[in-house]
C-alpha cells in the first residue's frame, strides 16, 4: 500500500491553497491524498450548523470544511485517490502521528486561529520542527505556488552530504522536469587572519573553493542517480538565510534539511529553516535528517 501525501486543513484560505498544492503534488507522484481536519473544537463552534443534526457544532463545522476541501480537490485532480477524516484531538500531535505513515505532510502557512500579523502559524512551525517525514509549508506568491518558475532550489550545509534533503530535491526536480539549483552560502570570518598559507592572496577565494568542494561532495552520488536532472550550482557569499530568501523569489519549492536542537521550549528548528519558513517567496520543504 502506497504511503499517502497528507494535508492538514482548517477552513482557512491558506489551508485551501495547501490542499490545492498537495493535490497537484499527489498527482505528480501518483500517490493517494489524505485530507485531515484535527482540532479540539469548542462545543459552541458552528452551533447554528448543528441545529437539529444531533451532533456537536464543532464536528459539523469540521465535516463541512472537509467535505468542501474534498470536492475542491476532486474537481482539480479527478484522477487522484482522496480520503478524508475529522479527528477531535490536538492538531499538532494528530498531524505528527499522520506523518509517521506519510510520504510528506503539507500545511498552509497560516491557520484560522493564528493571531493577525503572524508570518507563520504555530501549527505549521511545530509540525515542521517535530515531524519524522518531510513537511511542506505552502506559502509565498501565486507564481511560486503555481510552479511557473520551473526551478527547485536546494540549500545545503555541511551536514547535507548524502542527506534526505538532497534526495528529496532531486526526486522533485526529476518528476517536474525542471532545473535544480543547489546553493551553498559562505562567509568570511569578520576577524580572519591572513597568516595561514592557504589564505594567501584574497581569502575569499579560499572560502569559495571550500563551498564549491562541499557541493562536489553533496552532488556526487545524487547526480549519478538522477542523470536527467539539470543541475545549476551556486556558491554565494552571505548569510545562508538571506541568500536563500533572495533567491526563493525565482523558485517553485525551496528544500532545506532540518537541523533540530533541544531547548527549554522543546524541539526547535535551526535558524535557516526557521527564517525561510517565515519569509520565503515560495513553498518550503523541511526534510528531517536521519543522523
């Protein structure tokens, strides 16, 4: 049985956009799509809808959202197998459990309950920080969400040699028949000494060469496994999060590996993943590292 693509919905416009994106992705991969509404809804939510139906108002409200989403998806991608379920439980734990059996989890960038002005919803951020499968947060402008750029972008760091993020990005580029841009950002230390023999001349050449050497390692196996993928390499000076944000305006999907750390608030994403999830101009895939 194929692992499905799972999309979390809540009736917000952002979640409908996520469902549209997930439907296109499921069709591209030839996968079933599972639509999930998970919430500990207030008992009076949707009370008017529940009148005379003998079911809690929140349940009727959730069922109507799911029914609307299923109809929208089936109209958009009639060849995709669709299942749906309403779960009365906390959203984040429910989606994380669903993700254990999914190819990927898809969410919108903002939910109905998020505070106005937030750049990223709390559910999307928590799921991206904790899921065991790739999480795609559908955000950005219409061109990026629609896939009109014909470009996937992969941001790589030292831990991405033979990583799941690299394999994910190559599979996406291959399925879409588009260019894969692999980006390594590099920086010169602020107080770098030029006494070291390797730094003779312009130190920037040394750091750029190191970045290029990392790309060689990252791409060696993947290029061999996916010979038809058009790869564009880029070594760019600057903070990784700023480099990726600037280049995301010309991408259909930005892929980054998940570097998680423990803090007093639990699992947290690294700075790069956290920043692009909040600000990127296209959907972002956060792919957990297995090691």
